[in-house]
C-alpha cells in the first residue's frame, strides 16, 4: 500500500538529509501537506496524507459527518416507525425512493454501496431493488460544458474536433462519470466516458470520515476482530484506481488478454489516442442488462446460460489467474445480440495471490472430503485465523455448519445452499477469533453481486453446481504441486483408493467447456510414471493381478465345468464358475465408459504414447510387479487346491499371501 504522498515524492533525489534535532517539527511535516484537493492531488490512495490534510480542517470533517449521519438516522427511524405502526408494506415504495435519493445525494462512495445492494434480491425487497438499480447508470448528469472542458484538457482539442460525432446529452451517468455516444473520424462507433468534476475531494473526504469511524470503532469495541481499517483501505485503493481512466484502459486490455478467448465472453477495445486520465474512449457495445429478462428473451437469448458464462469467467478470474472484476453489477454485464456476454467498466479490479487461489481450491477439496480439520487449517492459510489460533473449539462448529448443509453422507457439494452456508458461517466467525482479510472482502462483494444477478435471473440457480465442474477440471489438469497434493488427498484415504471420487471428478470435469482430455491423459501418464505416482502404480498392479487371477481361475473352472458336463458327469455350477471381473477392474471399466462419453475422446490418441510408455523404466518395474504377483497367486492357489485339499479353510486363512495397498506413500 502506498503510504507516501505525491507532494513529498516531488522532492529532488539529491536533497541532503535533514537532522530532525535541528529542524522544527512544523518544517518536517509541511512538505506532506496540501492546500487544496484537486483531481491531480493524489494519483494513488495515501491514507496518511489524506489524514494530514483533513487534520487541519476539522470543521469540514465534522459537517460532512453530520450530513451523512442525519439522513441515515432519519431513514432508519422511518423504517422503525413503519414497523411500529404496521405501515411497512404501505410505505415501502416511499422508503425505496427515499434511500435511492439519499445515497445519490451522499455521493459516489454511497452510490457504490447502493449498487451492491441492488443486486441482492435475497436481502432487499423488490421495490427497493427497482429503485437501487437506477444507481447503476441513472445518476443525475453534470453539464456538457464541464465534460467538454475535461475532454479538451485531456485530449488537447475541442470534442467536435476530436470526434466526428458526439451525442448532445450523455446516454448514461454513473457514480464516477458519464458516458456519451460518439463516432471517430475513422468510422468506429465509440463510448466516451468523462469523469465527474470534484470527484477527488468528495471521495477523499468520505473515505477519511469512514476510516476515522473505523479506527474509533476498532479501538473501542473489542468484539470487532476483522481489520476494518485495512478493508476500507483496500476499497479506497480500488476507488482511486477507478478514478484513473488510463489505468482502467490497461485493466481492460489485460482482462481481454486473460479471458477474452473464453467462449461467449466479449471485452471492448480501448482507443488510446482518445484516452486520458479523466477521459476514456472505448468500443461501443450494443447490449441488454442480464436482469432485463423480457428484453433478453425478446432477442432469443438465454439469460440463464449467460449467467453460467459469467460464473465460469469469475471462477477463472478468482482461481486461475487471480485478476478479477470487483464490480460486476448488472450495468457492467450486457447480453449482446449475438449471444455473447460483454464485460464493461474495468476501473475496480483486484488480485488474488497464488497461495490464496490454491488455498481456496484446497478448502473445496477438504469440504468434499468432510475433512473439517483440514478446512480449519485452510482458514489459517487463507489468513482468516492467525497461526497461533487454537482450532480445537472451532473445528466442531465448522463441522456442524457444513454437515447440516451437506446432510447425509454422499450428498453432492453442488447441491449445497450457498447463501445458507455463508449465513451460518458468519455466525461462527462472530463467535470465534476470525478476521476477514481485506482481499476476501472484495472477492465476497464480487461473488455476492454475481450471485444476486444469478438469483434474479433464476431463483433456483445453484452457484456451486455450476462451479464444481471447473474445480474438477483444475484438479485433473493443473500440474501445480499444491493441486496435485489436493487431488491425491481427494482420491486416497487411509491407503484406499476412492473410485467414486474419481468417477465424480471425471463426470463433472467433462461438462466444463475448457476440459482438454488429451491434457488429462498426458498429465496423468506423466504423474503415474513419476516417483510421485508410485502409490498409484502399486495399487493398479495389485488390482490387475487380482483381476487376471480371478479371470484365469474362473475361465479354468468354466472350461472344466463344460468338459465334465460334456462327459456326462454330474457337477454343480457354483458362483465361482461365472465369469466375473474383480471390483477394481469393474471400476476401471466404468472410468473407461466415462472417458468414452467425454467430448474429444478418441482411442487413437493413446497409440502414439504406447512406445514411450513401454520404454519407460517404471513400466518395466510395473510389469515385473504384475508378473511376480501372478506367480505368487498361482503358487498359493496350487498349494491350497491341490496339495492341501483336506486342510480346513480356517487354517489356511492366515497362510494366504495378502497383497495390500502400501500404508505409506513413497
């Protein structure tokens, strides 16, 4: 986080060091101070510099606090009176208009809060949703004169010279700026986004007030364990980045590079020649909000499918590349006439670090396994709990939450009620020393917004059901050591291979559009033939030995039975006479069946790999183990059935060779 003001960094680098004993404190602080907040005062968020600036203006801070406090208290009092007088339903439309008007007057920071609430039909009544939705792109506009002045200052000439056409009025106005429709002299239709005047002063003052309240609350209320200050600072950094339109343009290009190739995802182009810090010119997108179901359906588009596309894109953002869109409200997600989902507004973006991404996937694996001790350790790794936290009382509480949601054993994680789980987990976090990391606050905001859109489109939409195929694909295809360990942890327990888990993974992964079966086969072979795959080779060898032994024995019995019956001998057909494969080989058959039904399956893709596999030293050891195992089985069977026919069965039980899966992974 930047903690140095831009005014201080302007000092020459060769300026001699000043001894603090010889300099008055006022002179040391003076270079940090600014006399006036303008759009160029702080290019990045600097809470120390902001606090120093407003420390000399206590009256301005006080009056701003009052201007925020009284409208909120007045609104809350109105809701309370409505409830007491049984007029909640009657006055709901009135209160909805009141809160929209209040947030609009309070300014950009509070408009952002309203935008987030407008996507939560599970939290906010319908009348409120309709009003708050207007905050997405229906904020009062500022004058053309100011907008045209900004264009001239940023791009060097009047708008009528820069653009071949520009609309007389803005076609949309949002929290931080307004948008005009225009056309370049080269013929492209464009959206011209111009920043609001006085934005820097409004934002910094509100952030300072909120941050000061957080400091006071965290100092005086020990029940608050989350670092509210860091959460505010994280949000503030994103707001400052959003005020820099050149940064937004770079974000858009990075987003297009990472996710633009995904099926049915579209990212508009940026025209850099016509872009500055307060003016952004981008490709014009014709589209409809996903939440406008009638308009989407009228174009023959499937809103539910497009929500699924958005969910898959969000998973890629959060779990694969870590660069994610932190403000996906309905105004920023448009259904295009050609059936694609267009992303807009790349001002508020954030990052998830690799260890955090892997930690989230590992947490899902532990949840599937109902390994709540592992899940507790994941909370430490993800920085929800400190390393010295005693997990003993926490693990049973986590277990109760997820067991009540998963129900009986075998319930699919995809069927979990996501909102119910998060609500119950919030209670656990309140009771124990959890801290919500700043990075997770933005993830939660992004996912909550997307989930809100999904629920408004389809009330029965299951986010986890749509997410699990992607997680399964990642586990099967990602070579990262952390995820390889997670895959082993998912498939093996106490030395036993869980075939049902592998079947479930393969079945889910094949429904992922980006599932590459060739990649799975290549990486699986590489893994099995490596030192890390020793435990799998040993297990497969035992299964093959058991299967071949049973198959050979059953075949011999069937032939003997047929000969004896043909010679007129009276024999009884026993269960051992039937041709049966071992349970392990039956599992392999089912896996093969799943692969055959997977898109892109072609048996011939294995053929080029056969010579390489056969020449591998581990393959030769694998064959020797199978041959050795079969020899032991045959010898044991010969001794048991020929030489020791008269010995009671219970005496032989302890003498039979036992081929068990190794208890430890080598």
